[in-house]
C-alpha cells in the first residue's frame, strides 16, 4: 500500500550520508549561525519611491564570523574532491 502524495508537494528521498559538509572557507569550521544584514535601498532605486531597509538572512561562521559564501565553499569543495584531492587533502593553505 502506498499513501497518496500530497498535492503540489514533491517527496524527495534524501540520503544524508550521500551529502557533503560545507565548511567555512577561512577556518574550515562546519558550523554556522543565522544572522541578518540590513540593506538600505535608496528612494531612487526603491519601487515604492521611499527609502527602505531590507533585512537579508546570511550565515555566519560560528568560529571566525566570516559570512558564508556558497560560491566560495562550492569551489573549495570541488577543488578538494577534484582529481588532485590526494595532494590537497591534509594540507592547510596559510593565507596571509
Ligand atoms: Zn570561519
């Protein structure tokens, strides 16, 4: 017996063991906290014609408080899992 799928909702079977952790690109910490950035939109650019404050949710590294950037982390992940992963893994690049 199979329960009918709820309308408009797609069931996805996600195997969490098949996923990869993304780390902070600066300190390799895997934990992030939610934070809000406030964006100011000037009256000229605003659709309402009035200046607006727009809260934007971002993820901040728990450790070094660098803002999580998905592009950087994906790039790092692909570099680490790429063909030269044996060379890169285990070595920590010291950025000054
Ligand atoms: Zn960090």
